[in-house]
């Protein structure tokens, strides 16, 4: 099989990740922070080292601000559910994933939020004039920014966007950015950074991270309350980090796998990974670009996109194309709306969606070529 | 004599341990003595002469409390 559904979850995972998960399950008797025996201490050390590693990877000066979650969805929920109050004004982009949009719609019903989806152009880029206009009317409490679209790979022009007023908090959904593009929260004015561990970071599913800037924890209500292994005499959730937002037994096998994924990226080099992924998308696009029946979505200037490519074949539904790719060519892609109806409305492909090819570090250049040839063949045959 | 440093959670114990090791000290990771707290957490044990370096830890890594381990029990030296 040629696996081109890397934006859903990266595959295969590096051997180091598989080994780290297995070793944790095989060799670590105990739960982090839950006792003073050798196994529990070893577990605590592994969790601590993983936190330090992720913090360094995103340039966070204080690793206690790295909160482990079950994924980007939980990280986004934690911020939005925990911070927004009745009547708050929120900005989001017209490229949001349902991990943001559904939370906002739910809270709109429950708490009467004012949610503004800032319009984006057909390539998925935020229309800066519209954004500035909305900002002038009234700055929001939170601006949710989908940094890289899971539908088109569109990378938002971060540096042009961040002209925010002091009262606005910036929540960046980096689910499709992390591991593909360099991100440095020490250098960028990001208040909250949410990402998953199992996509660009090569970790196992069920891992994710929320980074939050200093001072923001006080007004952020935890999503969960429970045992932390600390302050056990008290019935009150601790206020210090990371315990305020992490309770219950941590997913240690997943988290050490995630840390091993970050090690792998550092060993290979993020820019080398980025270049390879971009080369795959470029080869694929080069071969299909001229075909009259194939429509390509997303940025025309691919420097402004990651290795996610959405297409449609004239006269065929996305699910039919994906079915043929799977059955006739053993190529795995994802058709439909990709949990992002807003993004598809923006690029003009709602409700049928697109066929999404997403490339990853472990894909070979020949696989990108074969995918292009398969798509051309389907377009010819119909 | 030995001193025992108490932190809010295992994260800060390990962070302080890393910091102190980097500055040449050799802290021991020990269970919090039951005379100090009924909690099941960990603490750092160091030599009394290390006290100035412990007090010089960055603010976010300062121990919540420091105890001197004496023959008669634990004597509190610092309370945050």
C-alpha cells in the first residue's frame, strides 16, 4: 500500500518510537508521581524528560507549561471551554477544523459567544483587510488561528497577522504545522499552542500538547479534575503547573513514544523533513497540473503550503476517486470534508469535498509519482 | 548534616535536581519523610553546606520548605 493519508496520522512510525512505547510497557512498573518506588521514579523521570524535550523543541522556556493531553482536540477544548465566558467575542478563520468550530458553536449556544469567522480567499489565506476591519470594530478575547490547513496545506502568513491588541489572546492550532514547519513560542507572540503528537511528531495516537504562556493559567478552568499525585491531602485541584491541567494516570507509553518522535525529527533535521515532504508534493503536482479534468485546490505558490494537496476530478465524486485509488492502485488517501466544513466552504468544495493526498517523510519520490499516474489514469478512464 | 527540600510536585523536584546537578551538587532523590508530610511525594536531600546554592535557585524552582535532619527530628529552616 502507498500511504498518503499522513495528515490524518503519520505512518509508519519510526522504529525508535515503537521501541520506546514497547519499552515503557515492558520495563516501567509504576505511574509517574504516584509513589517513591524505583519504577514510579523511573516513570516520573521519563515523563519529566519528555516534557523538557517538547519544551525545548518549541522554544518554551519553562517545561511546566507543557500540558500533555489526548490530542490537539483536547488541547483546543481546554482553552476554549476553560476561558470563554458569556458574551465573549471570538475570532476564528474560515479554514478552521471542527476541533475549533464545533467547540465554538457549542459554546455559542451555551454561553452566547459572538463568533466571527474571518473570511479567507479561495487558496485558504486569511483576507488581511477583512481581519483588520473586524479588529478595528472590536478586538476579540481570543483569536483561534488554524496555522496550516488540514485540507489544502495553506500556511497562514503568521507575521502579517499578529498585529493584535493586548487584550486579545492568540490560540494557534498547530496540528498540521508541528513537525513540518519550525515553531518557536519563545520568539512568537503565541499565547496558547495546541498540537497533536501522532501527526508530524511521529508519536502514537492519544498524545497531544497544550503550551500556555506564563500567567494565563489562573483564569483557565481545567477541563478535568482529579488525582495528580501531588497535594493528596487536599480536595482542591492544585494551582501549579502542569498538575492544574493534568490528572489521572498519564499516558506514559504514548508520551515516551512522542518524545522518541521528537528525537527522531532532531536526528533527521526538521528542515530536511520539510524539504523532502515538499519535494513529494511538488513531484505529484507537476505531473497532474496540466490535466484539464483535474482541479487542484490550495495555494498556487506552493512555498506557502505544506505537503497536503486537495484535488477533484471533473465528473467524479471524491469518494469514488478514493475508492478507485484504494482498490485499483492500493493508494490510501482521504476523501470528503476532512472534519473541516468551513474550509471546504471557503475553497468552494462544500458539500462534496475533495480528495486529499498528504505526504510524509517516509514516502518515497516514486510513491508520489505513482500516485500522480494513478490519478491521471482515473481521470482518463472515468 | 543533611537537609531536605520540599517542592510542590515531582516535576519541580526533578527540575531542581537537574539544575543542582548542573551546578555540581549531588542531590539525592528521597521520599518525603512521613514526619514532614503524609503525602507520597519525593524530595531532594542535600548537604547543609549546599544551602546557599539551593537558596540561589531560580524563583520558580525555589523549594516550598527546607528542613534540617537532626538527631531529634526535622527542623524547619525555610518556609515559602
